[in-house]
């Protein structure tokens, strides 16, 4: 069956050699020595000019971390990580003067260009005013390694009362807010990686949307790992007050590299009464080569709490990169009638391993959650959906719907589905469905009879398979994500 | 080889005085495994929903030699009288894990022997991976060793396991082996019942050879204070069928764990089940279905009805190995919660390494459908009765999957006798 | 070119549950340009298999015979190459493509075929205009372009969608595999008109059908009767009417 073989070959190439974003930027770095100890944490804290309470918080987290062990339950395997063999602080050297966009290193702007950051966003970064158009402007808080180097649209946001800044800045400028919420959704000791992050996080974003404000633009942050052997430990905190809303976009690519790089981010979301948070991610970090050398280890803790009644948190993710993904964006549905959503596409190829999913914890009455997860495995990769739906005794009227579909491309990969369903309320309703199959020969033949090449046919069918998730992405990202899936399949049929 | 008794903690300590001196390679190796792992706690993934705390704090004694015959007779009659056809079927009766010839009516068309005479541990059990199998391996005294010769249709055989204990806890660990040879056919009905505080820890090793069929129904009506943790291995050959169904009604803590291994092409397994629990009961239906050959089919439908403070557990893993192309796997677990304090924990799991497969699973949890209830009541049926009709119908869809008409009727009769006209079980 | 589609001694089999099953047992058929031919025959005679083999479905193994199209060896071509060369198959059961937008699918197909034929690709606006007009001509609801390919379409909608695709892809040779089944009289006429609009000296069609009704609108040039994997009888349009009235039995008996 040549078609099958070709398809397999096609998709086995997914990602490999087509990784377009493998390059390094030559920028002078300020780097801490390798290793992790209290002195390094003190160094990070002092470089960040943090108040004493922040340092104490970090040190406490470090103590907790020391007593913990790496989790082993996920279906991923990797050589032991030497946590002492990494740099925990690296910052591009800033030129003196105000932090205006003109001051941004031109090399960095070229990096954004190669990264494919849309032109208008580059223009924003370059400080060019964007004419008022029909499209909603996007604010970019670009994280380069560990330090935010540029923030745009600050002013518009300030006028609306929205705070959008690097978290290191928020620690200094808005200490009350940060202190009030930091670690309340993901406590430092929640898990091994969150503890590590709490001890050594260097930067990330802080968003605060005050009562009744609809954030006037989509907030977007591009993460990127650059320097050799630097772990990346972003910390993001988003607090949305009563009746307010925000849409936050996060995307990342990383340069080609041989050594594995550790990434352990923590994202915390807090939604009050009638608030809504939409958090979208396109993750395309370096997945390693065909033999699984190199690639990012992506151990992320993302969690949101719907504290208020009728609040809503929606996670959308398109995960195509990283050698290892360990990630479960979750919702704690506390407020009555609150809503949690998780939409996910995970593509793995070659030797990639992904163990990703969500947790929906129903605490309040009439809370609702939806989970749509699409998994595509190719090459010699393994991909697991792991999800928990838990309904607690007080969550009468809770509803959950879960749909997990896996597509296998080639006979050397694996696709796994591991849902945990726990209900302690007789008036809750949970529905879970999962399917696993390969691309249908009928569909392939139908498309090819209409003149599509096998490669285009596979691309089309895969995009169709992911439609329910892709349509949840904001416009800016939907196009990018679709392209990403297509690029992944590009050059695949010989 | 006395390491065990020295370093024993947790529930394993309850068996300490009986674990001291295992003889034979299998038992010694199992004892070694037990000493390393102990009995599982909830940190062990396979036991995350079922705690062995229920084993309590009192030591488990070996069963006494003498058991009161009238008690046994009463329990046996309870089983056989559930349906008129049952008394006529050949049966092998075990009392506290030991064969009780006086109560048995042995079948003709099969080769029959007993573990007590010729111990057989089988090839499938994995004491190093499953501590309860290890415990059984160390302590097994007796068990059925049944072989249906090639090409023979052996009809029905009942395997009745009765537990008879007083207030002092006792435990028994029977080791059964069932082989259905090439192109043979067996309908096996296992019934577990009893009274008093006992721990039943059976292991059954099943081989269904090429072209053979085993229809296997297990009726779980252990005594109200009983703990029953059974493990069953089924090796399924080329074009053979292992069709199983478990009906869980009794016991305080009951786990029915099935490992079905589709070892050759075109095999078929059904691992169906239903449980109806109330009070403080915990019922755990766990299965691992391994597709290790191409063109095999597996089907699983499990239904749970949970009342009172009962907790139902369903763990169902379907593993499709790389070689198992053209696998067709389907799994459905559904739960009905009848009380605010009832709980269901479900973990259906697909682990798939072959691409040309069709696998799916589904799970639903909910209460009785208000609209259906209203519909029935609008036709004049009192609410209580309407609920009963819907609950019965929900369970019956699983019972209807039992192919063997006798076994199916038996299950229905037992359900009817236990629950007829009652919102709550007796 | 002498004959534009030339099939000779074509044999094909399928692997059914490990058993090789012979379905085509030596089909001879030639269709000149500009003609509409019809294949009739009882169920299981191999009509759909013939259409799949011509379109390049890989489950079928060609064991003997040849098929040339515009003088090219059709059997050596990939399915999409056959499509680009001008062969179109209207499926008996059109395939559903969940999540794939119909308009997007059509444009991707049209542009793939145009590219292969050395024509310029159509931009979204030009394509949509063309697609809307074609859809309107087939009395299709405007939202059918927005829906997912064949997903949730009624039987009639699916068949019309096939004819829409055919209209847009502009084949020189179309195989219509029971495109009339499941259509009411009005839909049948609309579909037939769609085919008739394509009729030209350079366009031929092979129509598989059980019913005379479609042929009232299409007016075929030749009728072939297929049975047990071969063409057993050929004749003019009157043959179809005869079969419609008398059934196949008589013809099969004659041949046997």
C-alpha cells in the first residue's frame, strides 16, 4: 500500500529539518554561574531589586523544592536532569537610558522577524503607530530569555486601567496585588516544578484588569529561549476583577540546539464574579532532532481559578514543539455557575513525548466544563492525553463534556488516553468520549481523486480533525496555528 | 527466608504469622516480592481508588478444619434456589477456599483435579507486579484445576465459593486453573457468597486455546462483612472467545480484576460487568485488556448503580501493542448515582501503539433521567416504582450482554430477588 | 487520438479478510470523446469496482489488462494525477471530511488541478464567485459552501455536492456512480442538467445507474450491461428501456 507508506514517510518528516526557527542571536549576556543554591536565589532577587518579602517567598519555595522529588507518573522518559548544571539567571545587557523601543537591540528585532512575529507587531515593537483599522491591536510584552525587553501599548492599557507589565516590575510597582495573589492558585509546593519555578523565576507577565473593564486589546507575549544552558522559568499572573475580561496570547519558538533545556513555567489565573479569561498558547519550541537529541523539556504548571460566580476561564493550546511536554492547564470552578474550557491540539513526531491534558475541579453549583483534546502522533513519538474531571459533593448541577480524539500516523508511534472521572454528586452529569484511529483511507482517496496531493490531503484532513480546537483561537493565532500544522506536514510526500 | 515477618508494615502484617515459612520456588519468590512491595496503598496507580484499609486491624487466621455443615447447606441453597435450573447443573463447591466434596456434584465431560493435590500456579500470574497475587501465591491451599478436552462442549460448570466465618477474621486464597482446549466450549458460572468476616483472595488462571470458547459469568454476592479481592488472568488464543460478565452485588469491599491477553489473531474478549451497591460498599471493577496480536476484538460495557454511601470504581485499560494492527476495541462505563453520598471513580484508559486500529471508549455519570421519570409518572406509575423500572432497565442492558441464556436468567433472578419492589437493597 | 478511454481485458481483485476476491474478470470498453456511455447491471457485478479502479483506489489490485486515457497508461498514475488529467469520479457514497470547510476544500482541489494543468490559481474572491454561481445553478443552499464537506448533508445534498465539484474541476471524463440514487425527481433533473452543461465534443461520461429515469434527461450514446465482472452486452439507448421494463434476468440467461 504505497499511499500508506508515503503518508507515513510524509508525516515522519513532520517537524524535522523544517524547523525554520533554529538560530541563535548574538547578544551580550549577563549570566549567573551554573548551579542552584540560596546564594543564586539571593542573586536573582537582588538583580531584580526585589523587596525582602519576595526573597523570603523564594527561599521558602526553595526549601520546599529541596524536600521534593521529580514526578514520575507521566508517560514520559528522559535522562536525569542535573539541576546544578544550569544557569538560573541570564539577562541581555541593557544599554543605559530609558527603556524606549528605539533602544531595543536591532539584533533582537531581527530575531523577532525570523521568528515570524507579524509585521504589525514588529512595527509596534519598533514604536511605529498603527493606523486605526478594523483589527484589534495586539500588545506585545516580549520576553527574551528571562527579561522583558519591550512593552508596547502601555499607554492605551493604562488609560483603561489595565496593568500589563513584566512580573518583576509588578513586584516593585504593585506589590500589594502581587502579594495578594501570587501562589494562591499554584502554591509553591504544588509540585516539584512549581516549587522550582517559585524559587528561581526570573520573569514573566503580570496582568490586572480592574472591575468592569474589557481589556481593549489582545495581550500577547512571545517567549523564547536563547542563551545556552539557561533554564527558563517564567511566572505569569493574571487577575481579572468583577465583570472584566481579557484575552491573553502566548506563543513560543526556540533556537536549534543540542543540549536539552529545561523550561518550568507557572501560570496563575484568577477570575472574579462575571469575569472572563481566555488564555491561548501556540507552543513550537525546538523538539529535538530525528533521533531525539536536544529539544526543550517543557514542564509547565498552568492553573486558573474561577473564584467568582459566572466567571469563565478558557484554555486553548496548540502544542507542536518541545522534546517533552508535561502540561495540564486546569480550572478550579469555585464560583457558582462558573465555566472552564480546555481546547487542545498536540502534535508529536520523531522522538517527541507529550503528556498533556487538563483538570477540571468542580466545587461550585451549576459549574460547567468542556474538554476537547486532539492528539496527533507520528514518527516514533508518544502522546498522552491525561485529564481529570472531579465533581465535589457541593457541585450540584455540574456538567462536563469531554471529547478526546487521537490520530496515529505510522506504526511506530503511540497515542494514549488516560481520563480520570470522579463524581461525588448525584446531580452532576459527566460525559466522556474518546476515539483513536488513523487517517481514513477513504478520506485520503476522496481528496486525491479531487486532485489534491497526498501531502495536501493529509494537511487538510489533519486541520479538519483539529477544527474544533483551532476555531477557539483568536484570529491572530488561528492563522499561525493552521500554518504551523501545515508546515509540519510540508515536504512530507516524496 | 524469614525476611517477611521482620519487616512487615501496613495490612501485610495481618498475615504475618502465616507468611513465615513458604516452601517451593513459586511461593518463596512471591514472598520475596511481597516483602519488597507490601500490600498496595493508594499511591500505587492501580490502587488509587481502592484502599486496603478495610482489611482492618485484626489478624487474619487460616480457616478452621471444621465448618458447620448446616450453615454451608443454607448458603448453598441460597445460591441454587435463586433459579430452578441451577440445582441441576454440575458444581464444584469450595468452602473457605477448600474443596467440599460433600456439597459438590462434579461434572463429567471435563478433566478435574485440585490444587491441594497437584499445585498449579499457571504461567500468567505476576506476583512481582501484583501483591495480591503474591499473597495468594504464598498462602494458596486449594483450588479447582479444570480442563475441557479438545473439541468437547462441556456445557455448564458452576464454581461456588462460600465463605463461612464468625467474628474472628479468616482469609482464604484459592488458586483456580481453567483450560479450555482447542475447539472446546465451556460455560462457567462462578458464584461467591458467604457470611461473617472473611477475606477471599482468589486467583484464577484461564487459558482459552485456539478456536475454543469460554463463557464466564461471575456472580458476586459475598457476605456483607466480606472483603473479596480477586484476580483473573485469561489467555485467549487464535479465533477463540473469552466472553465474561461480572455482577457485583455483595461484600463490603470487592475488587474484580481481569487481565485478558489476546495472544493470537482473531481472538475476541468481552469483559462486561454491572454492579449495584449501597450502604458502605465499595465495588471495584478493574481490567487490563492487552491486544498482542492483529485482528482481535475487545468489548467492554460496565454499568454501576450506586446508592447510600457506596463507591463504585471502574478502571479499564485497553493496551494495543505495536503488532496488533486492525484492532477493534470498544469500552463503555456508565454510572448512575442514586444518593447524595454515593461516589463513582472511573478511569478508562487507552494505550495504543498500532496505527490501523479502531478504538474508542466512553463514560457517563449522572442521576436518573428526570424526563424519563416524569414520562413514567405521567402514565400513572408511582415515583418509587418508576425509579425502580429505570434502574432495572439501566442494569439490564448490561445483563442482556450475557450470551448464555441460563446464566443470564440466573443473574436476572438474583437481581429480582434482591431488589424487587425495593428502592434500597436488603 | 483514436479512442480517448480504452479499457482492455481489465481484471482486478480485492483482499477481503485475507481472501483474494476476483471482481473484474476482463472488462473491455472504449469510450470515444464526446459520448455518454451507461453501465447497468445487477448488484455485485463490479460496476463500482470498475469506477474505483479507473480512479486509482489502492485497495484493488489490477491483475491483468490495460486502461489508457488520452493515450496515457491510466493504471500507472496516482489518483491525483488522474484527476489532473481530467478524470472525475462522482462517488456513490461521498466521503465526509469533518472539520474541512467545503469552499476551502473545493478551492484547494480546483487550484491543485489548475496548477497541474498549467493554469493560474484562482484567488479566494474569484473562486468564491465561481463556486456560488455553480452552486446556484444546482439549486444548492448557499450555506452548503460554508459547511464541512458532506458532513450532515442529506443524500441528495451529497450528490449535488459531487456534481458541484465536477462542474468546478472541469473534467474531460466523468464517472457518475449511481449519482441518481436517493434523488427525487426535481433533484434528478437538476443533476442531469448539471451534467448536460458539461457536454461537449471533448467531454465524455460513464454513468452507472439502475434507472431509466436519469437517462431520459441525459440521453446516452451507448448502454453496456455488466455481469460477473464483465461487459456482457452493449447496445443503443433502447437497451436501457428494455432493461427497465424486463429486468436483467433475461439478458443474463441469454449470455449464460
